[in-house]
C-alpha cells in the first residue's frame, strides 16, 4: 500500500475540492461578465484571464488526482521521487488556488459582481 498518512490523503482531497469550488466560481464570473457586457475590447482581457485561471485550476486538479492515484498504485511503497512530486504538486495547487481566489475577488470588484 502507498505510504501516505490519512491526514495527507485528506489534505490532498480537500485541496482538490477547493480547486473545484474555485473552478465553479471562475466559470460563474466569466459567464456573468460575458452575458452582461459581451465580448468587447473592455472585457477581452478579463475573459482571457479567467480562461487562464480555469485552465490552471483544471491542470492542478488533474495533476494532484493523477499523482495521488500513482502513489496509491505504487507497491510496496511509492518511489521517493514520486512522493516528492506529489507533495510539491499539492503545495503548488494551494498557492495557485490562493492566487486565483484573489484574482476572482478583484475581478468581481472591478466588474461590480459582488
């Protein structure tokens, strides 16, 4: 069996859940801006930024999930390099989520979506 503690597993799954919630929030902001203001010169930068946020969230969600699966499939123990990659990806996912959360809040303020 893989060598992850229950706590580490819960942290990884919690972070994935946070990425999904942020993905929903980013998508809602994107759709709201597009529906209210259209695709104009003023909205293009914001819509592109939100698209980038969605892609980053999706990439980290998939990366953490794939690595988590690979760690648990490793027998009898996960390789140290795989574990390091997993832990680093979980940490990067948190940093990415924090940055995107700030971006979404700023975008909502800028477009009066609060």
